C-alpha cells in the first residue's frame, strides 16, 4: 500500500478510566443499536462500555469521526484485557444535533490532487432548525455521489466504496440514519456498537433523566433541556413556573413536557452538557473518548450528574487518537525538499518563496552576496570621504547606499519570482501536498472524508489506520 498512517502527538492519554460495575443494557436502548457483534455483546449480559460520539455528516463526515470510532474500539479492547470483564465500544450518533451547516458537506481529493468540497444543500438561518434525524438526504445526494464518482481517480476499489455510500445515503433516509448505517457497515464488524441516539425507544429510556434536568439552570440562563417546537430544536428557560423556548417563545408547562416525554419522546433531547449524563444512564460507561473541544467542556457537565440519581458517575474523558494519512507520493515530495508535514500548515506563499530562493543557482547567490558586500563596503568608504568634505553629505551617501541595496533586493525578488513561474513542478507538488495534508489550512482529519482515500486504497487502509490508532491508544 502506497501510504503511511502517521500519529500526531497528543498530551498523554488523560486520566485512567474509572472503575465501573458491569450491568445490563435495557431493551429500549438495545433496540436503537444497529445489528452487529457489539450489539450482541451488549445484549448478552452485564458489560461495561467505552463511548464516543459525533454528529452525523455527509459520507460519514471528516476523518476524525473515524478516528474517534477506532479510538473507542482500541480503548475498549485495552480495558477488557486489563480488567477481565466485557467492555463494549459504543458510538453515539448524535441525530438530535440540528447544525445542518456542519453536516451538509464532505470534502475529497480529486483526480488532479485538489480539494473538492461537496455541499448537499443549504438551510436558511431563518428556517426551522430541525434535528438531523429529521433532515432527509433528499434528491441532492444522488448528485453528490455522482460528483464523487466523476471527480475521483479510477481504481480497483472505487465501485466498492461508492456502493457502500450509495446504500446508506439514500434520498428517503435521514442524514442521521444514513451516517449510522454507513458507520455500522464499516465498523460494526470490528465490534463497534453504533447507537442511534435519536431513536424513540432510546429516547423513552432517557426521558426521566431529561425531565429531571428541567430545574437546572446553566450559566447562560437556560436549562440543559431542548425540545422540538415551531422553529425546530430549541433551548428552554424557566419562567414563572413554566418553560419557554428561546427562539419561538412557546410556553410549556411541566405537564406538557411530561406528555411529550410519554407520547413523543424523540422531541426531547439533552444539550451538549447533559448528553454525557444521559449517556451514563443508558450505558454502563467508564470512559468517553473525546476530541479537543469536548475535553474542554466535559468538566462543566459534572454538576448535572446529580439529576441521574445515585450510582451514575461521570465518565473519564480520554483523548482520541489524532493523525494523518500520508501518501507515498506526498511523502517523497516532502523529503525531496527537506520538509515535514507540519511545514505545510502555513498559508501558501512564504514556503514557496523560500524554496525558490534556495533553488537559485549557486553562482547567482554568490554574485548577489558579493554585490551586497561591495555596496556596503564601497558606500561606507564613500560616506566617510564625503563627510570629510561636508558633514551634511554623509546622510546623502547613506540614502544612496540604501537605494542601491533596495534595487539589488528587487532584482533578487524578480529572480525568485521567475524561478517560481518556471518551477511549476515544485509549486504543483506543494499544492497537492497541502490539499492532502492541510486542505484550506486545516488539518486533514478535520476536512477530508474517509471516502477520499478508500477510493484510492481500499479497505486495507482501514486496517492500517486501526493498527496505528490501537498503538496510539495503548492497545497493541
């Protein structure tokens, strides 16, 4: 395989996952888990769980979604080996999330090595903010798949990759269910239990915990509870014995919300701080595999665990694996120019100019250095002699020197620019390397979809990625 998976250093593994008491998972929760070995193990008896999660995305979203899932699998395997009890990795598909702008796109590398951004469609800021579990892929998904087919290179793995995505991302399926299906097909055979958190059966189990949090007010003056109302999913604030939605201003009594919980539980959901509490209620979770942003806000969730009752403790946050897929052609180009992947994180321009300057012929560089030296020496001598004749002329001599050096600098810049124009190979190599490693100036894992690489390298890539993630998570 003509690529290498490279780990990015992370600040340790975090705290050791806490001890936990194995327990069974309820039928309502099991009904929301996609079929696979992970679900079978959850259903077999008392277990522990390691969890992670992410909002759904087009074509499984950025690579870090897969990195999270593989990190969860690796950590669960490690803990099971260390503790001698079944530990199941669970991926929480956050279908409640309503940020369509974060889910409506995917990016891949095209035949020419450039980054292509697919956008399913836009949703206006004034439109109802429905959760992604209610947002259908729609007919636009066929066009997105068509572009992926037309603009990616031909390979032995292309049809298999496209068939996997097309089977999951159907026009009549929600983005949440499509993403869950795609992840399940790929990762359930590796033991991952893919959990549809938006399923009514799971929401019914979670409802008492969500309702118990209605009395809690966060620092922003709102509760951690969200309800689907006229304007879509909305935060609630307490107001004179009732709860009012932030955007639409709809008023709910407790009896109204209890009725929703009993008849339409999918309309109620936890916010980002309450979600780990609900997760700990639904699963016997001892660790949560988290990205950098989550590691920042998870401590703020600690006071909310009181609403879950005795015996429900906070999960230990563990940093997910981070890294990149480094293709051989990219790695060779970097080595040729003495560069590391991180050198491409900066905006284009300075690096290209430096490489062009370094590519100037040695005799030209020597001549430029000699010219500068002679100008400095000759003008220094001239300034001294001029000052002896008339002290006021010393400044004029210095100005003449600076002007001459400026003209020499402009000549050097023109030589470098000429080399850049004629050095299309170097410029093109750097552009392709940037597109693959830091598209748009962002790390590869935050932009490119896994399909961008599966088309080229096939399922063996996932094996390599899983092996490197396991090493990074301490699970050989």
